[in-house]
C-alpha cells in the first residue's frame, strides 16, 4: 500500500474533511482494502505537520461512517465492507481513470468530465410530494 | 595530561569524521531534501559519537591519571552518564528534524512502528545487556554482607587467624547497585524514547518510501549502537569488580569467579564490537507493485 494523502492548507475545505474524503475515495477505488492498516494519528500528524486533533477527528468521522475500526493490538484498520453497493461504482471509476490515462487526459480534464456528468444527471431527492432535483 | 586528552579526543574526532564522510558517500541521494535530511542525521550522529566517546575518554583517562577525583559510585556511573549525554544529543537531533513546510502537504498512508524502525538484534542486545546488568546487581546485592563488602573466611590451613571472618571489598553491593540500577533504567527508557522520536519524525515525501525508512533505520541503528555500549561496559565493570573480590575471598578457580570473568569479557567485547560495526541500511528494495487496476479489484 503506497497511497499518498495530500492536503491543501489554504483550501476552504477543512483539513479533516480533506483527509476523510481522500481515505473514502481510496477505499472506493480499491487503493485501500479491508484489513489495511492506517498510520497512527501521531505519525500522520507528524508527516503532514498538522495537529493530532485534526487527524483524530478525520479518523473519528471515518469510524462513525463504518469505514475504519480501531483495534487495540492492530491500530486503525480499514473495516470490512458493509456498503457493497459502492463497490461497483468504485470499479466503474477505476475503468474511467484507466481510460482517461490511456487517452492522456490530465487530472483536471477527468474531474471536469465527472463534474459535467454530474451536472447533466442531477441527483433525484425523494420527498413526500415526489422526486425533486438538486439542480437550481 | 590535559594535552594528551585533547590529542586523544582530536584523533577520535578525526577518525569519526573520516568514517562519517565515507559513510555518507555510499548513501544514494534521490532528491535535494534527501541530502538535507542525510546531512542532519550525519551531524547528529557525529556530535553524538563525539559526546559519547569524549565523555568516556575524559572519565576513564581522568580517573586513571588522577585528574578527576571521583568517588567509587561516581566512577561506576561514568558510562551511564556518557550514554545519557549521547541520547540527549540524539533526542535534540530528532526534535530539530526539518518540519513539513508549504501550503500543500502530503503523507503516505502507510503505518510505521518502532519495531519497523529499530533493528531487532541491536534492540535485543540493548535489552539483554540491561537485563544482565539488573540480574548481576540484584544477585551481588543479595550476596553482599554490607553495602559494598562481602563476608570472607580465612582458610583453615592458614597460620594466623584460621577460620575467622572478615569483610572483603570493594564489592558491588546495594551501595553501587541502587544508583547503577537507576542509571541502567534511565538509559534503557531514554533509548526507547529516542527510538520513538525517530519513528515519529516527519517522513520525506519526495523520496521513495524505502529510502525514508532506510534513513530512519540508520538513525535507530546509530542510537542503539551507542546506547547498548555503556550498559555492556557497566555490566562488565560490575562483573570484573565482583570477580576480583570473590577471587580474593575464595579462590581464583571458584566457578562463580570464572563465570564472572567470562561474562565480563563477553559484555565488554560484545558491547564494543556492536558499537563499532556499522550497518548497511541502504540495500536495494524490491520494486513496489503497480497501483490497483479495475481488473485487480474485480478479482
């Protein structure tokens, strides 16, 4: 496992949220697998040069979402998958990235494509009065 | 006398610098940051070795030449004190390790623990010397009849005072045992603390993970090499003094005397050899596997 975590200190997105999102993404794409161990809070805080509380909060959020478990002798590990519906999406995302790499697309171009696709297919929110769209 | 100590320290410093230059030359440097980190580690090691060897040299030569008027307990604590100075230098080196800078930071999601960083055999040697020292101090403390003496008996065949008891010394009883036990414990815990600092120091992200781990292991190896030697030397000294006194009270061929003598030599030679032999931490690592593809995930 050589997954790299990257945080932007100047970003408006909170640091713990950046960490949480990247670990979730790594899990969805198979870069992190159930049973993989994560660094301790202190190690990750030292490597990123940020407060241990920030890492602890990100880990807490991931644990609350059922993605991480903390075991006394094993430390923090990726939990067994309980949300199998995300597996297919993770595989589809990997196919997308492989195809984009084959076409020599930049990361930003791939993100633009995904953003465009999301805008073209807005999420349907179920309400009492029937499905509505997130789109403005 | 002072001039000879200065000359001796100068020779040791020159030899140490030469070894460090040779040592650094064979270190592959994959990035500019790697050079800075390697330099920081090398400077820490140089100051650490100079402080350890310098403290030991000043202590031993000073006591032998009579320049340092130290009591027996203080002399016994010289190696531990040198070890503590050595550890303090390394702790300072780790605490001043370059911190991550810049607006965008990155870190590998790979766990690491002290067990991954510290060479197993050297760490085992450290604990073994500490254990041996503790056992011998407790055994001699129980054997001693006074704080620093042991009861001996004049042989029955002696012409004068046959069968009478007398106190033989110096013997490493509790007078020496308690401060040495404390000194050994401080050295052991201090070493573990510095190893933890090495584990927790920020990783270098623009170099391969294996290179960062190799530099970490080199630092840990240096700390363990330097810290185990004072424990081994202290243990050897205790055994040597006990062997001398027991031999004078019983016989030089007494099994306990022989055992003490053998263990003293094993401790002294073992500690010095382990301190002197450098490790080879920058070995070629097997190439890391490729990132997972969709086919891998599907299985």
